[in-house]
C-alpha cells in the first residue's frame, strides 16, 4: 500500500478488544501505517473514548469477555456519526456478518487478521464513491453442508438473543450444555473436492 493511502492523524482509530497481546501487536502495526491508535478493553471505556476523541475509525472485537461487540455498533454511530467500524471475530458466521452490517459496521473480518487487511477494510471506499456491482462476491456454487447450516442457524439465533446462551438454547429446543459444546467447536470448514 502506498503512503498516500494512509489516513491523516487528525482523528484517531479506536481499537476495542480484550486480548492485551492482540491490542499491543495491532496497535504497533497500525501506528506504523499512519494511524493514531487509542484502545479500550470493554464497552464502557470504548464509549468514553469515542465521546472524548471522536475517532474516525473503529476496529471492534465481537466478543469482549461476557459482552457482545455488536451492541456497541449503533451506540458508536450515535456518538460519532461518520465513524467507519470494522468488526473482528474469531468465529466467522454469515449471521454475525449480516447482523454487523445491519447495525452499521462497514466491514467484517475473521481472526486471525493482519494489519494490511484491517487497513484495506477500513479505507476501502472511505470518502470515495459508493461501490458498484463489480465488488459483489460470487454466490457459492455448491450448497452449504448440513453441519455448516446448523452452525449458521445457531449463530443467527444467538445474535437475535444478544449472546444469551440460555435464551438461545430455549429457542433452539436444545439443552444449554449441548449448545455450549456446539459453540465451543470452531465453525465447520468445507472439505475440498476429492476428500471423503
């Protein structure tokens, strides 16, 4: 990425994540790319910093201990209407991505991420014209596997319940421990063709 693509340091980037090592590494990487980074580990500190510093960008983790980062997205837009928000998560799911965009996130990336991907997601279309149809992703050629569909459905219901495990289990008609076991597994990855 060339120097001219980097942001001006007039307004900072707010990094909200409860993983201290991740925050330290990403802060260093983003600072070297021209961002002034301020960080918070919980929703309360994030609100306070947004109010005080009016950041232009926010990199927000989905899970902040027991808190759900999705809840913060509309609040951040209320505090700073032109903030560009990138949601990060270790558990990528279509339902979470859709909900993040509905709530006002500009993009969504699954961890692990590198700083260049974060910068591209934050600056893509920033200040420019709206994207055209060429930016649309291709539709999948094959239907999703049954286990992947189950994972997506669980994630959608969990999002609707604001991360409440007990309520999600009740709506899905399954035992709470069964749901926790399913959530503890990483999302199902599709097998490449030819593997059986």
